[in-house]
C-alpha cells in the first residue's frame, strides 16, 4: 500500500493546529510534508524566523514526526503508531521510518540551514520523541 503524502501533510497540519504549543517561529505556509513511494522518502521542509533555536525546531520536528507516524499507520496497518508510556509521554515516532528515509530541511529566513539532515530508513532519528505528552 502506497502512502498518500497529501493526506499525511493535511493530517499533520490538522493535528498540530489542535496543539497548545505555539509554533510562531515557523513562517506561514512554509511547512510542508511530501514524499515518494519509490524510492521511499519522506520530505519535511520549513522556513523559520530569525532567532529560532535548534531546541525550538527539535520540539516542532518531534511533534511533526509523531503525527506523520500516526497518519501513515492509519493508511497502512503494517505501520505501528508511536508508542506512549503510562504517563502519556511518547517513546518513539512509530515504525514507518523503518521503511522510509527521512529528509529534513529547515531554513532561517530562507537562507541558512538550521537543520539539513538525510536519515536512512531504520536508522536512529537524532530527535527526541519525548518532548510532549498525549493529554487525551
């Protein structure tokens, strides 16, 4: 089953807009999730305002990667949802990243890269999944 990345993008935006965490440092209409199914690659791009820190982006990406994991597992039951512990803290991003490479490019004011990473499928993602809790 191929992943529909337009659906993933829309699912993630809808989910992130429901969160209380403000992502004011992400420029309007600059956040995009896309991908290909052959080769299997998920692309995340965003542009930020001046003064945005790596910690800001790690929080943002942690949330985005988790919601991508949920969206992909809804489309294909082969993939497991991100898991949580008894306190509601996310422990991982789900299993879609075992099959899909991940390309993350985040710029500051469209110029310098704050994040420019390509992570091969099955590799450890160098972002913590434990930044926020599922409060449902």
